[in-house]
C-alpha cells in the first residue's frame, strides 16, 4: 500500500514528469543490501520493487548515509544527491551516462522519496 | 501599481584582451569606496543582484559587478565557435586588470566567490599595488585535483547532455538546505543559462591552472587586508581550506558562515549580510587609519 502511494505521489508530481518526459530507465536506491528499484517509462514510475536489475543505474549507500540524507536539516555533504555522490557517501553503479544525462530527474525522485521517508518517521 | 526602479545601472565597456577588443557588461550602484565583485564559474554578475541593491553597502561603497568575457551579457571573442574556452590564471588576471583600468578604479576592494575567491588571492599576490584589499568567498588553494583530467567535466559540455540541467543538478548540491527557495532557484537559473563549454572552461582555472598549493602566499595585509568568508555546506571549497589560507597569511581574517553554501551572496543574501557587514565596516576603519 505504501509503495502504491509513493508511485501515485511520484506520478502526480509535475516537475518529475516534466524532467522525465523523454526518460526511460531503471533507478535503484540501495541501502546496505536492501534494494528499492524504480522502473521509469517516459518519466512515469511504472513500478517499485526490491529486485536490482541489470539495466539503468543504482545509487548505493549505507543505511547511516541515507538516514543523514533524510534528516529534516541534513548535515553538510549529505544534504543533496550530488553532494552524496561527490563526497563518496554513495556510489553510482551501472550506466553513468544515464545518471548524468538527467540528474535533475534523479534529484527530484530522491526528493520525493526523502519526503515519504520523513513522513514515515513522523 | 507603482513601479519600483532599482538604483542599478548597466553599461558596456570595450576592453582590449589578448590583442582583441571585447565588449564587457557591468552593473554599478552606490558611491564611495570601489567594491569590485567577481562571480563564480559558469555564472555571471546576477549573483550579486541583492548586494548591489543593499542600501547599507551602496551608501558607503560604489559596487561594480562585471560579467566575465564569455559570461552573462559580456561577449566572447570573435570566432568563439572555433575555439575551446579554457580560463587560465593569466587570462583571468589580465581581464580584471584591464577592466579596472578601463573604469579607472583606484585601488578597489575586490570581492570574489569560488573561482573569484581564488583569483583575488592571485590578484593580491601579483598586483598588490593596484588593489585596496580582498574579500575571498569560498576561497581555496585548490579543488582537490591531483591529476590533469578535464574529461571528468565532459558531462558539462557534450552534445547529448543538456549542460544547463546537468550544471543545475550538480550546483544544487553546493547550496545549503536552509537557503530560501527563491534565491536557491535563481542561483541555479544562472547555471542553467550559461553558454556551451563555458562552465567547463572555467573549471580549468578552478581545478588546474589556478592551483595555489605550491605557492607562497606573500600578501602584506597591512597594505592589502585579506578577508575570507566560507559557508559550512560547501564541500567543493570547504571552510577548512579557507581557514588554512588564513593561517598562512599573517593578519588575514577568517569566518565560517553557518547554514551557508558555495554561493553566499546569491543563495542567501540576507544571511550573508550578517557576515559581510562587519567586514565592510572593518575595511572602512582600516582604510581610514591608513589615510590618516
């Protein structure tokens, strides 16, 4: 149910849909060994599951790093997706080009995901 | 509805650089001590849009904000389409000195951010007699690049990636989470609207040519006061780097700006003024003492 709500939330987000209008890929958030895979088709989130695909790219970090990212006011180096990447707190695996080619989609996707995580905790 | 006009005026000036005449755009406001403001890589003078309108500053300073060649409303050299833009230290210093000469600025206080925060150090080392002092925002000796690898920045200039979106995504990560959304997105808009290859070309100076790690920072702060202000959320030019610079220059002032990122004057101007105001007041005091 929570996953369906997150899919609805993402697909209702006009900014995410606009960034993804020509974007179809697989994006996976990996937390330690737990996978949260988003199948993206023309910007629309078609499904979320826990299977790491061979396609697209994954963004891999420790639970501690992702928890810091999700804090209400994250500390320096943990406050933005590109800050996590640049400082080595997460590692991109897979197709780097696909990640770089639409980093604004990734940023928005993680922003909505982060808001949902904050909602779970409150 | 009443119309509110800023007291800011824009001008163009022709400046000779490397044997070519370049048309440079600048804005200015206020009267008093000349305060020359230098923007970051891949952006332009709009970053100082609130500073140049601040009444405290313009009552004491003549604020001058140019766009570098290739940036904003300043022109690139003719034949730009056949050149690869790569900013060198010499080019950067030549442009600043030529611009100061064109406007006949008498020993301005020069404030620069990021690449501007680096070049003010070069300026003070090479042309101390021509300036009154420097304010380095997000200054660093280097950008952590130990090997020459410009291909690391190809994503900012390749045909199949929108450089504006890409730069926006990366630069968003240098802004503090506490910064107001309107200023965050205005700052990022400037990055979204740069010319092709310009941001990458600026990073040549930031990452390689302007590296100061192996140079003595010989700056006499009695003649040229040095102020360094750095935001805590900046991981590209971290505050610890500016603090190290301050330790290497006797008499230099350093302050870490809390809840601030890489673009203090643009991402959170009101908060930035809390840090800038005492610096500008101190400079007036020092200058008064020097001329007394």
